[in-house]
């Protein structure tokens, strides 16, 4: 497993506003969308391409285009859905799948309640979207499901990561072709499993609390 923490002043600037508890939901969604596009630029650095010959208004030349099968973007519901538009803005030809996952707040274990993606992901580059890499349980479960379906090149795009979650992923996914791209690596998890200093519950910050 490989971890890439994006070091860029615009990333740090947007993340600072996302952390601020005074930031309202509308602003949070907009900034998260913008931040994901910046992270996507780094996450897709190794996207697979092939050469193609074209004719410009001046001459012929050789360029590149994305290969087939096309990349697959998989947001983890619900908070990952708020990252989807920022990702597909950079990859408009990508296909989109969905994983519905929920974490038990007592055991901190993740379980899947819905899937919508191809059964066979052989040869596919897959980009998984989830705002928080906290305990690591949700992402480990999601990535194992993708690799069970044949995905051989998986990148998780997250807004924040905690050291504890990274350690879990390194242990559970050792030797697998997984990359994590994050805007920051924070200090730790608290007793409730939230990232510190973090930004709170990303789903609630994006969409408000559902009673």
C-alpha cells in the first residue's frame, strides 16, 4: 500500500475552511467538491493511456487518450457522494459505481448494505471516494470487495487520514496494489473513533443531521 499526502497551498487553504466549525453546509459542499478535484489531479497521475494519431488545424501529431476499459469511480455512500462531482469533473468519461456502507458506532466495524457496480472489475483502475480514513474499517472492507471482483489497481481518495487507519490498511492490505491519496495526515483518533483535529462528521457537515 502507498500513501500520498498532497502538499499544495490551495489544498491546505481549502482544508482549513472545511475544518472550521463555522463553515455552513453549502460552503462545505462547494469546498469539498473543489478539494476533491485537486486531489483527483494527483490520484490520476498514473491513469492508463494509449497513443492516438490526430490531425490538428496545422499538422498531424500523436497524443494520448484514456484506455479501455474506462476507469471506475466508486463513492462510498453517503458522504462519498459529495465527492463524486469533483472527481468526474476531471474524469468525465469514467463509469460510476456505488457502495453503501455503514459503520457500527460501538464496534466501529463496517458492513455493506448496497452495491451497484460491475461483477467483473478485471483490468479496471478504480477510484474509491470516502471523506474520512479514520479506523480504516470501511475502506478495507470496500477495497477487499473491489479486489474480490478482480480490480487490480485501486486508489482511495480521502480528505483526511488518521495514522491508526493507515496502520490498519497497511496490515490488512499488505502487498496489494492500493494507493491512498489524502489532503492531510492528522494526529490521531479520539475515543469515539473521530479524527483529531479532523473536521467532524463529513456526512453531517455536507448534508445536515438526519434525525
